[in-house]
C-alpha cells in the first residue's frame, strides 16, 4: 500500500458510527454519525473523537479517537501517522 490516504467507500461511511456516541440516547435517534475530513479522518461531532483511516481501514478504537480529540480538524495530519 502507498502512504497516500485511501478514500472510504460512501456506503461504509453511512454504516459506521462512533463507538462512544452511539451508546448515548441523548444524541437522538441516530447517534455517532461520522464525517469524512481530509479524505483520511472520521470525525464525530457528538463525542469530538477523530478516527484515522490508514491504508483504507478506519481505526475505530476509542483510544485512537481520544488521542486526536483536542486536535483541530485543520491540524489533523495527512496522511495519519502510523500507530
């Protein structure tokens, strides 16, 4: 695989949810929806967690999302660094 970010298929983006926000009923009927940022990050507006996509694989680990919570979207590295 190359070092360049691989896009995530749109239908997969519709299915994926943030594992933190999805546990909370306070976020409505469909909590944990994710936005694709810079083509290589999944961002949850409800939890604030940011998950990297590495080699076309979304790393949906809570610990990984927590590491990037306080990083502004504009400052997220492209491509995401290796774990």
